[in-house]
């Protein structure tokens, strides 16, 4: 999943640094992701993982790092399976 | 509970007196000469209103946010510029109070603000960022002996020449991204503020907001450690939109009151007759005013409720961003609509600047509302959020 998230970030987050140079915990906003770009990241994540982020998860902290995104997507996929 | 209610009532009684005795009587002169509302601000100092929102442990009055919003409304009814200076100062105070994160320097600063009734201005906009408050060019730059500095080109700094201190957004470091911002508080003796440009605007003339170049040197402890990207959605943006919309509502309410007084005077001249045609128009204006009032008070309620949640989680959601953006757009469009409606009721008597029913200043002051963070920019942000938000 991490690779897919990295691909989505590479295509949508418009970071000023190379995604591959970032650790899973690196702050994406500090790496240059704007709130506008984060909307595109969310749309791409919903599409790629076939999930929908509920409004309660549409907040800055959920998208601030690769690890946080992965946790959020896993949680959503888990809730569908259950 | 009763202590805090008493506190709020005492504070609001003081604000009411300032509005009636200082803001109102000087409003026309402040407007005419585009000068700072010294009398009202001095009265706020004497009333210790500048530290009203500072918690009592740091020497303030510790009033509720509802009381601050109500004060903006009361002042707005008498002088839009005085209300705007008060509101903008309280926005800076709220940003510090809610996000100082135990910083000893900021705790001391709040004590000093309370003791000396210091007035804070803000420098959040910057030339070259296209009006996006979430981006900075100026950066905290390390200098010699642990002293840091920044230089920022500001397109407007409201009452900058009259403030004691300035709260400025800057990038965290010279190599930080444009969105990686912190808030820095600097005192006048740590700054050079070089004004550029003039100040002869259509409305809100007493806010004295020409552009200026700010050069500051300061120790790093004067930067809030909580990132601006957290402070903006949790406090600065909603508090700005709520305090501004309260004072716009105040201005619109006074315009309506003047129109009502005009109609009443006309009806008295014709006792026993049908209500004059202007009375019908007044009824239309009242329905516009009640829409504005409903939007403003429900937004305040939602913000206060969300602020009481642990971690203020819901304020960081997109739904919340949309909510308070919509307040700004709705109130900034509705307030001048009410004022224009009031002018339609009063006719030439309201159009003239020197009658008891004059509403020209009200209309001009509220026309600034759509520019304070341009509505089109907010629509642009909302358009992005709406692509992903589920329940709005």
C-alpha cells in the first residue's frame, strides 16, 4: 500500500522534494503539500483504494504523512470488510 | 458559572458605555478624516478591554468568547472602524491565548499586555503571495548572538502605526516551504515599520491600513511553537470571520435602526393614516437583517461548542473550514445589502452625510467586508473542499 500511496503523492501532492526521499513519518505539509493539493491527493486515494473518507477524517492530521494516510486507508478498508 | 456570567456582563456594560460615549460621537470625524479612533481605543484601555479575553491567571478579565463577539456587535453599531480595531486585536489575543502551549515568554507577554493594555496589530498578508494567508515569503532568519530577524512587505497593516506590538506570519526558516509558517510577536521597539502608500479608502477609514515594510529583530522564543497551519483553522480563521461578521451585523443593525426611526418620524407626521410606503420597504430590510443575524449567531454557537471539545478536533475538519468560510461570504454580502436597503427606505435623507438618518458610512464600511480576504479566494478554496466533503 505504501508504494501506491507514494505513487499518488508523486502525481498529486506537488511536493517540492522527491517523494522517495521522504520517510513514512515525514510531514507532507512541511514538504510543500498545499491544502489544494491535498484535496487532489484525497480524491486519488478514494479512487485507488475504493474507499470514501467520511467528513470526520477530512482533516489535516489524517493526511500529514504517508504513515497517517496508510493508517486511515487501512481503517476504512477494515470497516468495509467488517 | 455565575462568576463568568457576571464577568461577561460587567465587561459588556463597559463596552456599551465606550460605544455610546466614545465610539459613536467620534465616528463621523474618524470617517471623514480617515483617522485612528483614539478616543474609543483609549477608553478600551481604561476599561481594560484589551485584556478582556486574557485568562485571569495572566491578569486579564477572562471573559467568554461570546462576550467578545457581542462586544464587536455593540461597537459596530456605533463605529465600524473602532469595532474593527477591537476585533482585530482580539483575534491576535485569541491566537496567543489558545496556542501559547505553556511558553513562559508568551505567558509573561500576556501579563504585560494586561498591565500595559498593549494593542496588537497583525501582518498576515504579504506582497507576492496572491492574497493567500497560508503562504509566506518572509522567513525567520538566524542572525548573530541567537537574535533572529525577518523583513516582510505587507500590502496592508491595519492600525500598524498605532499598535504597540505586531503578530506576523513568516516562514519558520529561510529554507522552509511557503506553507511552513509560524507566528512571531514583536514589540514596537524591536521593529522598523516603514509605511508605503497612502490611506484614502471608500470605507473603514479609521482602521488606517496603508501598506508597510516591516523589519524586526527578536529572540526565537517570540515565535509561537505551534505551527500557523494549526492556529489558522482552530482559531485565527474562525475567530476572524466570527468577530468581523458580528461587527458587520452591528453596522447593518444601526443602518436598520436609522431607517426605522425615519419611518416612525414619517408616520408621526401623518397620525391615524396607513403606514407610509417606506414602512413596507423597511419590512423587506428587516427580513434581510434577520437572515444575517441568524447566520452570525449560529456560527458563533457552533464555534463555541467545537472549541469546548477535547483537542478541538472538529475545527480541523473540512466541514468546519467550509462552515466558517460560508459565514464570511454570507455576512460580507448580506451586511451591505441591509445597508443599501436602509438607504432605499430613507432616500435622500439617508444618502446625505449629515442627518440623523445618514447611512452612507454604514454602506461604505460594510462594502469593505467582501475584500477582507477576498470572497473570490474563499470561493476558490471552497470549490476544492466541495470536491471531497461529504456532508456540508
